[in-house]
């Protein structure tokens, strides 16, 4: 079952790190999605050992991928309720998920090493409006059975995100801030970053630790291609809180940039702005 199927779009342009064929929406943003070539995970500092960023998948059993292409895990979702998960709407649209659900065919997801089917897909009613000022790139996935043995991630409910330090997670392609995208090894990584702005979106800057007056964190990093739909998690003593959903990297200048370089900015959907819609959908 699918709620409000939408027409396709991607954030970006076809020649600049987009998913397959694309319809331009935000010309200044790259989607973090490239399932038909390579997928990219966390880009890290050039002066820190990669092993410090690597984490066990079992540490975050609430996180899972939506699709696999060429052995790469593509797009992420986060369990927020025993029956529901949240992702970016363009992930549903630009992986086989949306089409498969529309065709009423089975679609399986692996959560904490167990298979679940997709019972319903709910796209945000403001997804793909054609107006970047009111577009909301979120989708909710209802599973065909309750997820047991996994504590869902609670939603962040306050509007004080600026300056909060969060965890950004992802699989696959990695690199360093001085070079950007480099290689794909399929490892699961976690970086930290600080929210620099909380308006329509949450924004994160990849600070260069070599720059004067920089605010780079010890394990500073950003996500990249393949990590759309992934979470920004505020780590607390009582468990992680979901603060944002990964969308893409801001494009600057006219020449094709290299993704993942120091100075780039990532944007995330702001969960605190969409609590009412989420709760209306997931509440029985």
C-alpha cells in the first residue's frame, strides 16, 4: 500500500553525482544517492586514523539500508516506532522501493539481521511540490510486522538544534577532506558534526582543521553519495535522538566540484519541524 505517490525528482543535475536520470529540483544541492555506480559513506578528517571512525553495525540496530546495487548499500532509514521507519522521500522514489510498492509487489528490508516486508509507504504531502521553499523530502515506511528486540530511535522535539553536536552515519565509499571521494570498502562509519543553522533545514559545515579559528571536531566528518535518508543523531545517556534526515551537499560555484572536500555544507530535513505529520501517520 502506498500513500500519495509522487512524481520523480532528484536534488541536483544529471552530470553532477545524481541518481540515474534526474529531474532538477534544487540546482544547488547534490543528492546523497548513486545506486547504479558507487555509494559513498562518511568522509573524514585527513589527519585522523580511519579506524577511529569505524563502528559496529550492531551499535545502531535501528538503522538499515533500502537497496543494494553492485554490492553497495544505498540509502538509509531509521526505525522510529516498532512498525515504522523514516527516510528521505527521494530515496523511495529513486530506488526500486516506490515502484515496487505501487505495483503491490513484495519489498524486503533487513533490520538487525531479520527480514521485514514493506506494508505501506507514506510520502510527505509536500514532497516534490516544484517549489523548493515548501518541499519536504521525507517518507515513512510501515513494516508488515513489529520489529522486536530493537529500541526505536526517539524523535528530537526541541527547536534548539544550533550548536548541538550529532553523529552522522553511513556505509561504503569514504575519503578525506583534502581529497574528497576516494574508495569504497563497505565499512560502517560514524562522524561528528555541529549544527550551524536550523531553519528550513539543518546545515552542517565540514570544517578544515588546518584553517585559523576552525571549529573542527576531533572526529569531524560528513556523509556523501549513498547516505541519503540517513540520520543525524543526538547521542544521550538514555539513547540517541533523531534530529535530521540526510538530503545532500550544497553546490558552490560554476565548475563541477569534488564531493566531500573541506568547506562543503550538508543539509538535513529538520525533524522538529515535522513532528505533527510524523505522529499523525504513525499513531494508530
